[in-house]
C-alpha cells in the first residue's frame, strides 16, 4: 500500500494548501497561511523546516485551492484573511487554528440553491447561517439553513433541522439551545483532560504527578509540556509520547530537530525526519529513493508516497495507477482520489474539476452531482 508523507497530513490538517500556486489573491493567502502553519509545526514539533517545504510543494494543494475557489460560488474576504494570518503569526502550540481562518471564504447561494458539499479551507458556497445537505452523498446538494435558538431540532429523518454550530439540540425539549459552558482557559480546575479541551485550545489536566487520566484527583488546565509522564502524543508539546503503551505511561521530551541524537524505533524524531543508522534524526528520503521511517516501518517519504515496491514516487495524477489507503491514498491531495474499481486517480467532487455534471465524466468512485447518476463513466 502506498502511504503519504506525515508532513502533508500535519500541515494539511490545519487547512490544506501549498506553495507555488500563482499570483491570485487566493493563492497568495494560501501560500502565506501554509507557511505560517509550517512555522508553527516546526517550532512546536521540531524536525526539519526544509522537509515541510518539500512536502508541501510536492502536494500542489494551493494550486487546487486557487482553481477550486475561482470555479466556486464562494467569495474571498480580504479583511478576515488578514486577521487569520495575524493570529497565525502568534499561535501557541496548544492553540487550534484560529476560527477566522475558516471564515475567509463566504458563500453566496440562497437556501434551496445548489452547492458543493465539501470545499478546501472549509469554504462555503451557501450563505452564512446555512449548510449544504446531500442525503444521497452526491457531489452537490441543496443549501439549507440551520435552526436557530428555540426552534425544533432532530425531528426529521434526514436531520435537515440541525442546530447551528454554536448551539446544541436539547434532548428534553428537542429545541436548539445555546451552550452554557465557558471557554477553557489556562489555570481552570479539572479532574481529567477532556475538561480542558475547547473550541480553540488543547490543554491538559495536570496534577502534582503529571497529566491526570483517572479523574480521581484535582488539577488545573495547562499547556502540554516538554517533560513529564504522558499517555498520548497530545499530552506533550512535541506531539509524541515515547515509550507509552496501552497500560504504561511514556515520558515527554523536547522536540528533536535535524541532527539531534535519537533512539532507533522509538518515534522520537519529528515529522519529516527519522532515526537513521547513525542514531541521529535525518531527513526522510526523496522521490526515487527507498522509503524509510521509524518503528521499523520503511513507509515514508519526504515529498511523495511509498509504493508497494518500497520506493518513493510522486503523487499520482489523472488516470495514473494508484493504491487506496486507510486515511490517504497515493493521488495528488484534494485534486484526485484513487478510484477503487479502476485503480487509477480520478477527479474529486470539486468545482472546476470537470466532472459530476450531466454529460461530464463521473467523479472518483462513480459520483455525480445531485440529480445525475453515473452510467458508463458518464454522469447522465
């Protein structure tokens, strides 16, 4: 099975775009955002800044973002984009991507109109206060407004009466109500780490003996640290918990960078690097070289995917052979997806991808727009 570089997943997780996208406003914003996201990842998790650049450039995602937004019914808000980038510049390791970064692209389609169900950057084609509903899981659906406070919810079979994201459906009254939970802050009292997770932060519940997992003692919400016991990678600033098992805690350690000493097969090196033969963190191999990686699994590459021969190869383009993966497949991210029936990279359900509409080729995995079906690889 082909596997994608962990660096792409790490940075794409924030929003999903890359350098080399041209000179459009959207492309410039995407480039600036992903550079900021890579800086945060490097500062917090270590590794190699060069590795992030190589992985991001190979994925070509900002090209996809630019063409997708240009073909969509979403508009670009310059002011919100500027606020997003300003907050990214001062983002702490324990903070999530600022919510402003998910409001950069605003929809224009009124309720009842056609919309794409999924766009990069969590861009929306529908007006604020609505969502895109496609009961059949097709490429497009219909814009439908969220229910507001006091309105009934979750009484329809298709869940079309869903509450707005800032509300929840009260199970007693079956009406949308506002959450009364205050925002999570450093120093808040807690008895387990779940109490320290908020909409914009990932803090840990820390007591006298480290991270609290049992709920039997009191602690306070604190940022993940560089030292101390841990059970999960999220317990540590570097994002890894070396030595942890299902029943035995590991120990957090400061993030390792390129050239730092390491223990083989201990997952101590950061994304983009692995513990090499000299017991130092070295760069993952590039395209054309045998795959490598920690934990004895030679399945990673710095700027491509590892194929079934154990060789680093470029991401697949339209019509090229591919192998589906559990989380990622081997095709160019966002732009293509591995078609299971043909074993080739086919276009995803994105605006401007020339698939899905009546008369166009079917999108990956036989998908079409609302009202059309895939017949002979053509949407009709």
